[in-house]
C-alpha cells in the first residue's frame, strides 16, 4: 500500500492522545502520514468514568479520527489492528478490520502510540467478573452492570440478597478508582433518591480497596488524606493495605475475608500493548518498550515509542507516568523531531516533560489538585478540574455538550444517560442458562 508520492512516509500506530498529537503536529510537514487504529474514534479517557456512571454519553467524549484530521490532505486513516512489525525492512503488518484481510505497509518513520489495557497481574480469569475501564465498550458494560444492580434490588424481596445486589466493590484507589467510587456513591446516596419504590438506594455499599497504605498514592499524603475523607463523607468505605486474593461471580476474597458483591470494577493497574513483542525488544514489567531521551528505539532512530507504550524517564531520572499529559507532550515532541529531520535541520533537544498538575475528581464540588508546589482541594480544585477537562476535549461540539450535561446534573441532581443496553442475543443466552431465578430475581 504505497503512494507514488516521494515525501517521507510516517506511519503512526494508535489514535489516542500521543498518536493524534503526533499526526496533528505534522500537518504542515513535507511528509505522508498514515494513522492506524482499531477504533474509528479518539477517546478522552479522563472522563470515561462519567460514561460508566451515566453522567455523559460516549459521543460527548469521543470524536471520529477522520473528522479531526479531515483538513490534513496528506494524512490517511485506516481502521486496522497491527499484528507485527519488521524493523529491518521497515514494514508494518496489520489486519484490515473491514475485511479481516492481512495487509502490509512500509514506512520511513514509525510512531508507536498504542496505549495500555488493564492488567490483572496474571489472573486474567478475573476480567469476566471485574471489568476494567479503558474503552467505550468497557464503560457501557460497567454502566449496564451498575444500573442493573439497582433494578435487581427493586425486584428483590429478600433483604440479604438485596444487600448483595447493592454492594459495589472497586479494586484500586488510583484516580480511576477514586473517581468511580465517588461517582457511584453520589448516584446511590443522592441522585437516585425517590426513584425506587421498594428500597432506599442509600442502602448501597460502595467499597474501595487499595493494596497500598493510602488512596491516590501518586499524590502528596495530605491530598490523599483529604480525598479519603471526602470519599467517606460520600458514604464510601475505604480499605487500604488490602490484598485481593480471589474474584468470582459471587464476590471477592480479600485478606482472607469473603465479601459477596454483585458488581466488581477493576481499577488496579495497566499493562502496555504488545508493541515490545512486535518489535522483538526487551520491555519492563508492565510491557513498556525502553526508549532513549529522544523517545527512539535503541539502534533504530526512525522508530519512536510514546505514551503508555513507552518506558521513558524525565531529566530527573524518574519514570514518566502513564497519563494523558505525558502522551500529549510526547506526541508533539516527536512531530517536532520529524519536521526537523525531513527539513534537513539538526534537532538536539531531548524530551522533557512539564507536569502541569495532577487531578482527581471525587464528587460534586470535591476534588484534589497538585500544581507544582500548590496543593488544592474542595470546590476550587473541582472547578479547576472542569476547565482542564474542557480545555483538552477535542471539538467545540463536545465541549458544549459536556458543559450542558454537567450543568444539568449540578442543578437537578440527575444523570441524563441512565441507559441499560442489553443485546438481544445476550438476553437469549442468559435465559437459556438460567433455569431458576437469578440473584436479585423475584422470590
């Protein structure tokens, strides 16, 4: 799949924060760009938890990659899943997802920005019972399970079984776990008031567990303590220094104690894409590819690895975190490197990450924010977080829709996207398997 155009060909794998910024940064460069992604949309992951908790619609935080890059005539987009890379002949092999045919494409420069997925630390069988949150499909599945739990409780007449229906366990107290726990707590304890006739939604138990000694371990200790205090005020039970030992359809075992729960959500760790395997190179424990100070692969300066896929260090020698701002800055940096190279200009600047702040939204008017030496919490941090998220959202339409949804939720204490979408085949399969009423059914 080669063009007659003699301009250098840049292949970008992944349309997330890093890959998209690299593509946008090359809009005026004398190159041909091909972006490969298995999804047709760019997703704003920091707000994915709000889709999972019925606060936003998927379309509010996603935009078609083709539409974003429509004005870049030298850029093409393929719906494809990469299966291999040959570094010696500079060739990428991918599966054309429209026909499931295997194809190849050659490159002069390669940018790998394939992100990460949730890691179960060798216990992949837990995924069936405890979905993670990395994609729109994940978010809508978690939304379905969460809302179905309340529907089951409405139909249940046995108090003990209703208590199981109304138990929500979240594993991992990083930003995702904290935000999810706070959002579910607000939904149950405040926003569902008066919506059900046979039980009080405030009976719901939201339990957040963390292996380490405190929530938000990447934040300063005082902000971690503030976040835990805010969560507990919302009705979340926080359990630190807690190891999850088993997860199944009925609940989980933690520190030797059995907890029965209908809904379990995994927020406890990520692993990189198979990029290291494609490249045939060494990776760190999370599967990330080691790169140099210019984000290049050792011995292959034409290959760049960025975002969650890369094991990179800042100038202070510390490992760069797998967060959106890192990927965005790396994508823009790689675009500058490539523009200089194709123009025949020297480029000696090494990548340096500028941390613009760390944010975790806990609930309504509750958040923690670290901005350099400044530490904020409460309403001020919450408002700052709103503006940060709106600033990074792709597309004017998305910003307007999100503002409207947030305003509606803030003034009415209601969520506008409480949709339970169940595939008809899923209904049929469920009915075929169950010969007796499931937990939560009428008795």
